[in-house]
């Protein structure tokens, strides 16, 4: 598995870390900061799911008119990881 760390922007969490396996399935999503209950739940929901599918699903999710959200930031992080 390959590990990734993404510095967030415009949201309460400061960082997202996760791993992708050889089939681009997501594992061990962790958010630093933010709303712990919601962010732990996101990590559980995406565990073992295809990164491209999750990125498409969460893309553009907005939090309080910020133009982004922790979920959207995860989408961006996954998109960047898949492009590498």
C-alpha cells in the first residue's frame, strides 16, 4: 500500500492521510482536526472502496458556504493521489 498526506485548505481539518492499495481501494483515512464524529464516519464509510468512485461522489460537497468541505477536500486528495 502507498501512503498519502494532503494539506487541506478552507476547512476545519488541517490534514488528511490515507492509503491506497494496488487496486486503488482506500484504507486508513484519518483527518487531523475538524468534526471528529463526522470525519471518523467518513473514514469508515470509504474503507475498502474504490478511490475514483469516492472522489466523484464527494466532489463539490459544500460546508456552510465555504465552497469546499472536509469531504470535498478528501475528493481532491484522492484525485491528486490517483494522478501520481
